[in-house]
C-alpha cells in the first residue's frame, strides 16, 4: 500500500483496517481476490504487518538462526546492502 504525504499529515492514511500511518509512505500487505463466472470480483482475504511473514521466506530462515532476526530497538537494523558490509578481517559478533 502507498500513501500520499498529505493523507499521512491529515491522519487519513489508514493501514490494516484502522491503524493510522504517521510517517511511512509505503507499507506491505497481501490481498487475495477471486472472480466468479459472471466476472464479479470478490475480496476474499487480506493480511498486513506480521501476517505476511509466511510469504517472506528469509524471515523463516532467520528464525532458525542463533540470533534470529536480531531485532533490537530499531526494526531491521541488521539489514545492509551488499556493499555496506565490513570487508576487513573483523568478524561480526555472531562469528566470534
């Protein structure tokens, strides 16, 4: 889902059937629709926030690791782009 800055500022950006969005313009969610024989479309299922985790394969693997997702006070603080990792001989805490 995407929200306009004006809607966020005015409190009109609603996520997960009621949660007001305060800063992020993009939030994840999954919706399923079905079309019947007449062509009518029905919204059959939606999930947001942590309900999407089964569809994010990396989280399932991280949950098996010793430090799990290593979520601290900052959500996903462990996520880095491929060129942001330390290239020296210093190992990360998990390898010591």
